[in-house]
C-alpha cells in the first residue's frame, strides 16, 4: 500500500512539474517563431546583462509577411546588424504575426517594432490604437535622416505624416504610425487588349458603362472584384466620393459626421456601384469568389477591369493569363470629364508598441528603413516602392516596367493621391467600420438591398460610434 | 481488504481536480466576471472597469448579434434533425441489408468525421465555387442553369451551404453510434418481424426507432452542441460570416468582437449568452426525449 501511495504521489508531482514548466516556457519563446534565428538563445542572455552596455543590444521585431515575401526583411535585418555592431535583431515574420504577438503584448512582453497594418484582418493595431498602446514617434521624423543629409520628415512623401494613417488621434498631431510602402490602387486592366481593340480608358461613369456595352459584344464582362472580400472596393468607393464631393466629403466621413454618408453626393456614387451589378456589367459569380479566383478570371480575359493595387503583378506571377497580358492601371471614373481623378494610396505602417523594451533602438531601426539602401533593397526584393519622395526613382532599376508605369498614374493630368483613414475609434466601441461600410456591398450587388438602405445602415453605425465617443469622453 | 483506500483515491483524483479547476472552472468564472467589464483583448485583468450589465444591454440592441443568433437558431433547428435522420437511415441500411460492400460504405460514411474541419470547409468551398465548383457544373449538365447560384456569395444560400457541410461531416459519426446500438437489439425481434411479414420500412419505424429512443435523445443533444461549436469553424472557413453577415453564427460574432474589435468583455457576454442558451436547450431536449412511458 505504502509503495502505491508513493507512486501516486510521484505521478502527481510529475504532472505539476509539467505544468509549471509550461508557464515559464512561453516567456522565452518570444521571438523564435520566425526565421532561422540561431542567435536567439544568445540574444536572450544578453538581454539581462545588456543594461549599461550600449554596444550589446537586441531588437525584437515582428513583421507581417504579406504579398511582398520575406526576402526584403531578411536582407534589411542583415544590413542593419552589419551597420550596428553588437546589435542582434530577433525577427518574427509570419502571415499570422498578430496572433503570435498578441498574447506576448498581453503578457507584457511586447516586441520593439512592428510592421503590421492598421487595416489588417486581425485588428491588432486598431486595438492598440483604441487602448493608446502605441508609442509616439514624432521625434523620429523631426530628427535627422539616416544619411544625415536633412530632416527625415522632408524625405517622406507629402501628405502622409499629417494624415490619420500616421497621426490617428483627433486633436493630436503626434505621429504614432510610420508609413511603410506606398502605391496607387485603381482599375487594373490588360494594356495589350486595350491597344489591340482600340478601346479607350473611360474617364467618366458614362464612358465606363458605354465601354461595358462594347466589351459585352466581345464576350467579356466589364468589371469584377474580390467577391467575398468586398473591402477591396474601397479603391473605387473613396476616390469616387472624393471626386464627386471633394476632400470635405471624405474628411466628414472619416470623422463619422452625421449625414456624411447618407447624402446626395455619396448616394450618387453608391448608386453607380449598385448599377455595375444590377445593370449587368459585373462578372457572373463574382460574389462567390475570393481574391485569387476573381483575379485569375480577370487575367483570363473574362472581365476587363478589376480593382487592385500594384502588388497584383507579383501576387499573380504564377497565374495563367491571356496572351500578351500586360498590367496597367486606370483611375476610377468620375461624373464629369473635368473632375479630379483621385487615386487611393495604399500605405502600410510601422509602429512601436508602448511597452517596447528598447524603443531607442527601434527608432534607429525605423530611421534605417528609410535609408536609400533599404529603399533600393525593397524595390529589388519585393518589387515595390517605399513611401519616400525619391522612392519611385530609386526603385526604377529594380521593378518591372509595368509596375513602374503603374506608379506613374499620378503623372497623368488631373489625378491626385488620396489617403483615407478613419479616425481612431473611441475605446469600448463595438463597431468595425470597414465591415459596416463594405459588407453591405454583397447585398447591394445581389439586389437584396438598395443604395439608400446601404447608406442608412452606415449612418446607423456612425451614430453608434458618435454616441460611444460621447460616452468615452465623459 | 474491505477498507476502502480513501487516501489513495484522493491522491489519484487530485491532479484531475486541479486540472479541471485551472483549465475549466477558473476560466469560466473569469469569463463571467469579464462579461461585466469593459476589458479589451490587451488589458485583460489590468485596466478594465466594472460596468455592470452594459455589455448585456448593448447585446440586446445589437443587430449583428441578433443576426448571428438567428442564423444559429436556424442551424440548430435544421442540422441536428437532418444529421440524425441520415445517420439512422445509413445505420439501418448498413445493418439490415445484405450488401456485400457494407464495410466499404461504413468507412466511406465515417470518413468525413476524421477529416479536420478546416479541410471540410475548404473542400465544400470548392464544391460551391461559382465557376469551377462541381455543383454548378452538375446543374449545367442537367440543363438546370437557372438553378445555378454563387452559392457562398448569396445571402439566401450561404447559410445552407454551411449547413450542408455540417450534416455531411457529422452524419457518419452518429451513424457509427447507431450501428452499435442496433447491433445491441436482439436479432430475434427482427426475425419475428420477418415471420410476421414486416417490410424494411416497417421494421425501421416500429422496431429500430422505438428501441433506439434513448440513444437518439442523447445524440440529439450532442448534435445540438456540435452545431453550435462546429458551425463557427465551417462558416469562418467557407464564408467568413458573409455575405453581409448572412452566415455568421454566435461564436463567430464572439470571436470577431473579442479578437478583431478587441472588446473582450463584450465577447464574454456573448459567450455567456451562448452557454446559457445551450444549457437550457439541452435540458429541454433531454426532458422531451426522456419521457419514455
């Protein structure tokens, strides 16, 4: 009997030991999910002794791995380590990086730097913004650039740092998010096809639908979009509203003003989007397709236009296509021929969590990311352009000709760049703005909802946000 | 050795009690507490404020919540009944008929239950794909083009596509349970029925179903809770709750609020509601099916 009791006791202790093992395990795990960082364990021990010894530092960074791949990040980390002796960068890079770092942030173990979008599906950056969980980084942009040739702020593309993309809080011009890449988004089409058939890029909505009738005779649909992800239609919606109602209309929407969405101008635009489907210009089956499916259909010539950004060329590099397919981008049509064509700018972001352990080094890293070598490396490895003024020219030798041309959309007459970002939501707000604005599109396209009902449902969400804001300010 | 080894039993159950406390009881009470706070995903337990019933009040005005509640109720009304119906038929046919390839069918029908649910979702997404999917192609072959739909993209069909996948993956699982119980029914009963000239359908309705009554009751409750849980994964994979929330379900809305919108407190309130609803429903259905004589 005694023996058995002892055995049971041993078994119990073993289980408990296993459990306690678990709890200490995750804190060490902080950065190993990423690439082959063998220096990881060495880095951790340096953390404890690193105080006071400026040369021996480590930087933990978390990077969202999207359409641009991981080659650039591996390269830039290596460059940074070369230029900063004694610094070890531990990188976590993954398409689901937010799910990896969220529990770490909750446990008070935040990374020093994040390359993650405020518009990403996971909502992590938006949550951090609501919780005031990001560090202010205005000083980075008011300081010298990496080459020490001037102030960094002046190198960045105009209009970005002041926009709510980077300064998300009302009444606070502080910068909390640093702009990463930039690129126009619009209507992607096959240039070869247009040249062959002698079709012209439609400038107005009337021309757009007229072209729709022409291409129908050719057995093609005019338009398709990323079906189950109606959020892609932001590339049509916001520019169209800006062209029709000016930037005031956009700014009113961004601050959730009453009547900003249910008014004549916006309704006119919503109606055009509804018309694409109800008048038979949308590729059949679009609502049931995902992004790759609809993009493939478009490249096979089933539809003439699709909304997308410059990344589509690399994203669809392996996809079958019509012979001679050449990527090109047109701006969104306007109501009058002389209206300004706004082009929605895509802009991903970097940020530093408020709980970062090594914010100074993280700021240095951000400065380094805007250096010419980093910008060139990004063009070379990812085929895309940084949000710096010299970006497009620095990238010229590295990106494909059609990508370079797509970036030139702003050079055309009467186009303007549009940066669109909603104001940060009040804490405790339960609305997801982009869901509220874009999810009804599927219902509108299916004819189950009218443009008016769409506008009303968005207004209702805005009203809820305004009342949450009042409650939060109390 | 009449004396019970009390101490030994106590020591043996300790780890289990400990594990249950740490991983079940404590999180549950924590969730109940959090549902009365404005906790976000990032400040859990630190900076959250106690806000009483505010989350619950908001919940009963939230149209997205009601939409997902409605969808969940629709699924719970349809999926368990159909699943168990198919399971029973399959089980009956496989046990009573003299098919030679019985074992083969049994494997085939059970197969979906051992596939990961995410994969089930992906497979069915491709079945329902508007252009490449087998369903629309079949309809085209049968000259039924007017029945073609963008199945997962239309609000009238999306939820039922999820339901179809749910039924497909669960039917084989309950079939195995029924086969076991039918095997437990004495052969003589069926033989006596044969002598009396009963046909297959009569045997099914007058022998199999009455004798399986208890098992059916249990599987019904299991299937109800399975529907609540599994619909989340399938709808997430197949439609992401779309189009326009037409296929979102309660647990999915909870996830969206908790993880995407960072309203942990609110998400816990939704979870509590779901829990309460599930408990009430299973008690109810147990009472209804338990009333044997």
